[in-house]
């Protein structure tokens, strides 16, 4: 059986570790990067089942990265994480399949797994 693989772009270490640990517990591999530019590069060189991008990141923010990734991988699920619930519709119009409002907790992680990785 192929192990599912997720790319998570997030500049906050605590959030990085939270998702990495939760996904590893259910045998999902998680590559973590700290900025949008690196996320785009990783998508060019790796195959992911799901891409999760924080909205506010250095170099390229999540929306800029999603636009570039969408050109490379038009059908790949891309989920935005943001603490700004006022921007959800804009994110959905700009390449994201879904938006999750932080904080990222167990129930939201479970929903991600069920929707995109089951």
C-alpha cells in the first residue's frame, strides 16, 4: 500500500510540529517547508496527495504559492490555513479547494484526512 504524502508550508514551528506529529501517527508522511517559494519547488520535484499552505508566509504567501502550484498541478487538492476568517472566499477564488481557520486542532486535522487522504 502506498503511504500518503502531504506537503505542509508553514513558517510557525509549533504549527509545523503539531501537524507533522498528528499525520505521522496515522502513517501519513509530511514534508514541511517554511515559505511559499520552497513549497512550489517541492511540488515540482515530488508527488503529494495533499498540499497545505499557510496564508501568511515569507517569500511567497500561500495565495501566491497556490497560484503557481495550481499551474503545475491543476487537479491536486490545495488547502489554505489562515487565522483571518474574512479572507476565506478570496482564497477559494484563488486556487484553494478548501480553507481551514486556525487554530489547527485534532478535529480539523481529522476532517482533512477524511476528505483528502482516505
